[in-house]
C-alpha cells in the first residue's frame, strides 16, 4: 500500500499520524504548509523559541487561526488542533505524539532533543543536518536500540541522494559517486556575512526585507553546507570522501558520467564509492551548460558488457568507455516533501536515509589568519568555513568539527585555509554536545 493510501486510512480511522516540529523557520514552514493539506497528518504541536514567530509562520502558510488555538497538548490531541509553545521539551513529552521533527539548525540542540525524543519513544526526523553530521551515527544507533526510527529529512538533498544510491544498488549497479549541485567559486570560502549578498545579486536592504539571515545564507555560499551535506551522505550510504575533500568541478548533467568516474578512465575521482559536489559556474564565472545547481545525482558502473549495451540501447549518457552512466534529479522541494519522512517513519518504520557509519566529517578551516584569543563564530560566519574530510583523517588530525566551532576561544594562531584542531581551542568536556561527540568518535572511530 502506498504512503498516501496508508495516511488516508489512518485519517479515516480517526487516528492520523501525530507529529510535532521544533523550529518554525523556512524548512518547518514549508512542511506545515503541506501537512495542512493532507488529512493523514495531525500537527500536534509547534515549538519555537518565539511563539509569535511560530504563529506568524502558520499565518504565512495559510492555516486558519482556529486550528492553532489549543491551550495545551492534551487539548490539541482531543480536538485535532495544534498547540504552539516555546517549550520543546514539553512538546516531545506530549501524549499521543509519534514523530518529532528537529528543524532547529543547532547541533547542540539537535543532540539534546534527539536524545529526549528517543527517551520518550518518538521517531525522530532530523532536518538538522548539522546535528546529524556532528553525532548522527550515535543517535541513529540509540534510536535503533530503542526500536525507533532516526531519519534524514526527505526533500533535503542528503535524503534524496540516499534514495538514489539505494535505487542504484537495489538494481544491482555499483555506485561510483553521489552528490549534488551548487553555485561555487574558490573565492567563496572566504566570503563573510558582510559581503554575502553581492554574490546572490541582492542588496543588504532587499535581503533584510525578505527576512534573510546573512550568516545562514553565507554557509551555503562558503562551502560549509556542501561539506556538511556530503558528510551526511557518506555516513548514510557507506561512501568514503576523497582525501582532498570536495573539488567542486564545473559540471553539467551531460558530463556527470565522464567527470564523476575514476581517474584511470579519464574522470576526476580518486576512488570509486565517493561523494562530490558539482558547480553551476565555470572557474571564470561563466554559467555551466545544463547545470545541476538545485539537483542531486548518482553515477554508477555497468557490471558487464551486456549492461553496457543496455546503457547504449536505452539512450543513457555515458563516459567515453560506455561503462559509467548517471541518473539525476534536477530539483528538490525542501520542506514541501518532508511529510514523506514522517509517514515513512510512522507507517513503514523506515527511514528516508539514516547514518550507519562514521565515514565523513565536516571540520573547521580558517577563513583568514586567526589570532590567539579570538572566538570562533561557526558556520557561515567571519572566522571559519567547513570542509569535508574522511572520518579517519579527521580523527588522525584531531580536527574540530564545524558543528562545534561556535563560541570557542583560540589558544593558538591559525593561518588562512588551515584546519582548526581540538588542541587549538579551549573547550569544556562536560558540555553535553562535546561529550556526546567524543562518545561518537570513540564508538565509531
């Protein structure tokens, strides 16, 4: 039975999937928009640091006010309405809740709420890819041990890539490379929130009017978000990042099989079974022909001459040898698709992608020469950017994960484009997020 049919049966039985969401930002708002259009979902509660912001989000996506006037979670459960709260812990504890969505974007919050969700028997959908890369393998293991689902967020690129990898492998095809597209130039690594809007073609005034956060948008531009997302894909799909991390080659969809294949056959990859992000810009800033800026892809290998002939017979684009081909999806719909994860967890007890190993890591590199005593300001900020690294190299280099490169003070100076290590910063081992990350490293390292 399809997910839609299962959801509609639950609705007809008077037992819709009851879901709570923490974080009413853009991703959360997009989910709320669609959940309001399907009877199979009951959004039991929305938690946000600002209840006013949560209500504004519901208004913006078209929810009638009478649907979110519940005075408490029990009232919401009884009346089929939605409770708005600033207390995420209380939402996780609410009677009747099946699935909790973490859309906070905070790595430390993601770990705390994830552990609490597992403690209270809730399936967990982790929109918060920052938390997933920081400690997702251990969270997923604890959820599995409790008989629960820990899932990446469908609609976001890592889950869509994981789906494509699973499709290829289930069809008997060896995955060579998987990844996504983005807008990239080497200079972007050093962009700060002060000059980010020029690269988006906006003025600061236009961005402010649109409610856009410069540090968040800068994390997409400076390569940090790509590093985080590809680490998530590597961990979920048993893929190993290249030692160099990401090259961001300029590549359109027609060149995927040729460029994202092994070096020995003319491609760019150092190894099979890896991840890469392709740029929609040539290095001289010209747009790439048929770029994949908003999409995802997988390249795969023909296991036999017979399959190579099939590639040719059915019009697949291949590399010059005919051995490697690709599939891609040109767009992703972010939170509009998130219900797929919620329904899959609740109705099929399956994740839409979940970390099963510690294979890739996103670590902090200096954006400029950093001085002793400076305080790091995290992804998209003024001091560091995130770079993809195989987990074994991250461990060997004692590299500081980008998800923890917030509010830590430097003990040593760091040169531009050099890795920041645990030895370079003052940190408190009793901090819950740091302690859990260290446990994850010890468990999977």
